[in-house]
C-alpha cells in the first residue's frame, strides 16, 4: 500500500533528480537515453508521479555521476518541501565540486547567513 509519506518521498527524490540533471545541463531526453528509459518515464519520476525501481535509481545515479544514496540525501525529512529539496540538491551538488579553499569560503558564508 502506498502511503502519503511514500508519495512525499517520491516527489522529493524526483525534485533531486531534476535539480542534479539540470546542474549537469542534461535534458530529460539526454537522461532518458543514458538510462535507456523514455522521456515520459523521466518526467514521471521528476514530478514524483512514479517511484523508480532500484535498478532505475542505480542507473540514474550513474548517469548523473552521483552515489545512489545521494538521491535520498536531504529527502528523508518529513517536512522538507519538494522545492526545498531541489534547492538543497543543487547546493550540495555545487559544494561537492568545489576546491577546498572555496568550500571553506562557502562554509563561512553559510554560517554568516544562518546567524542572521
């Protein structure tokens, strides 16, 4: 039985897939080709209308050059909106590619903003 929590998790994971796909400058068609799925399937996942199988999650992660668990990071919180999950996914993705010096600067900026 699918619960409201399952639906919310599907939406948040889909938002994360969308944010990372866009950050990688891939279209839905590009991603669909990379994982051998249809554009409609990618769209359904990103909108949270379809929960992908484990195999599809692994393919998505490989195509997006992330760990499969990254699709769930920041997605488990019950009060995390899909929009917030997408924003956090984009920030996390950017941080992951930064050099250490810039990462330290980003950390200080975030600390300063959180103190406001």
